[in-house]
C-alpha cells in the first residue's frame, strides 16, 4: 500500500477532474476539490495551490506520477505523496472520493 497521505487526481464519474487526499480515514472524510472541468488537465501549479488550500504540500522532492487502475476498465490517475502543513485554518472537506 502507498505511503499515506497521498494525493490523487482522477476524472470523476461526472467527467471532470477531482483531486483528493487519501488519509487513511474513511473516504467520506478525505479532503477533496473538484476542478469542474475535463479540459485542460489541471496543471502542476494548480494542483499545488489546491493541495495548499486543503492543508497539504508535496513531500520534499516528490513529483506527480501517472498510473492506472487494474481490471477490465482501466482509469488513469495522477498521484503524489503529500504531508500536512501546519496551518489548516479554514480548510473544509467537500464530500468523499471519486
């Protein structure tokens, strides 16, 4: 299993990009942000800004990597190991994972 927390960005069932942070807690408690668009793919600076708003930052030296689910219907996703940042004031979670 991946080292948690880990951020993942996926195309949601609605067809738009969603970024969420796997924390080890229940999926409904994961911090999440919807980009509300399919194109263009959110840039690395956009992802970093969203992670900061959710109270996280990439671990030192970590870069976004693309991966795919296994099984008959493969889905691409981007992932990066993250760490909590000290100030999480005003951070809210808006639902569960995709």
